[in-house]
């Protein structure tokens, strides 16, 4: 798997994922908050399976 998620994108995904999971555990939102696992994992591994389908990459070009 080639990395296709850049630095700021990764940070935002991880923060969003953790926030959704935390709100679910705190009882602020329902079970749909567990969807936060998806951005958390894609940010952690640096690969988004949707990006190749739409031909996008937020990762900087390596020379």
C-alpha cells in the first residue's frame, strides 16, 4: 500500500476519529459515533481506500 494521506490530513483524521469515539463513550452521541474508527485508522496507517478511486492524494510528491 502506497501512502496517499498527507501530514495535515492525517492529523485531522486522527483528531476527528478520537473526538467521535470520545463523544460516543461519553454518551453525547449514539452508536453512530463509532464511525470515528474509520478516520482514526486511515490517519494512523496513512492510506485512504477512497482516494485511489477518485484519483486524489494529499501526500506530497516525493522526488
